[in-house]
C-alpha cells in the first residue's frame, strides 16, 4: 500500500495562504507607519501572531486537501448507497451537529457573545443553539439530496420564516443570529459537509451533483439565524416567568 502524499498541491496551498495573510500584514504596516505608532514590542507581537496564524492556516488547508475532502466524500458515497434513503436524515443530523461543534469560528463567536454580554448569555447556550440548528438543516439537506427536492422549496420558506420572526426578536439576539449565519459556514462546513453532500449526490443514480450536491452551505447559513432567534424567544419567556412580580403601588 502506497503511503499518503502529505505534500500534494503543497505549493498552491502555500500561495493561497500568502494571498490571504500578506495583504492584512501590509495593511497593518501601512497603518502603523501613518497612524497607529504602536510600541515596537507590540508590533513584533502582532507580526509573530500573524506568522503563527499563517502556519496554522497552511497546516489546516493542507490537512483539508489530504483528509477532510476525501474523507467527507467517502462517507457521503457510503451513505448514498444505503438501502433506505430516509436514513440520510439521522446521519445528517449527527454529522452536522458534531461538525459544527468543532467549528472554530462558531466557538469564537460564542465566546465573544459571553464576553460582550458580561456572562448573561453563556457560551455553551449559544454554541448548542447553533449546533442544533445546523444539525437539523443538514439532516433536511440530506433528505433533499436523497429525494431530489428542489433547493428553493426549502430556502424560500426558510427565509420567509426569518422575515416574520425577525420583527419579534430582541435586538441583541437578532445581531447574534445574523453573525451566527456567517460563522456556521466556516472551514469545517465548507470542507467536510460540502464534500459529504457531493459524495451522497454522486452515489445516487440519475442525479447531477452540481444541482443536488451543492446548496447545502446555503441551508447551513440559514439555520443558525432561526435557531438563535428561537433561543432568544425561549430565554425571554423564562426571564418573564422567573422575574418577581412588582407590587402594585396604591395611592
């Protein structure tokens, strides 16, 4: 058995990292020379951090090339070969939850929410709400692929629901929900879950992967918006139930 070539497409990965990091570093240097005037030690710390971020991004993207993409596609092809297509939904829910649970950008958002709210909105609560929403929508997306349901049949009612509940949601949870829709479609979703959907679609006969395999990321972007705003409703109801009733003042 031949070993895995860990340096496959390594040069293109390095170039992608340089294109992503270098403009930000140059922009920081320009602002430092013209406006910021930060201390030298602080600048060196930022540059070292940028170098570490570039190294981490390089390792992650290279790992995606040799692991996440083929792994996700292989699992998707195995799921697509199941005798009962309804089984795609529970597997999609399970994989969607744990993939989002490990999404770095989702954890960063949840941590920032807890800090900005001074602990009133816990990190674990936001994380669980986002993961649950993505899990349910990935399961629905797997069913869409299995039964050839048009993407618009899910997206249009989903965004219509968002437009309705957005008027009744608290502003703080609305802001969190909009950001959650962006962070949920992070590197884990765009590598593993997208490859999973393409694998399922390619293993089913008579389907075009371009039509049925793609589109899952659009659903994932929708799910946290709904789940976080629903979380806001639930917490608001609990707050009203647990808050003591103010005594009525008598004249």
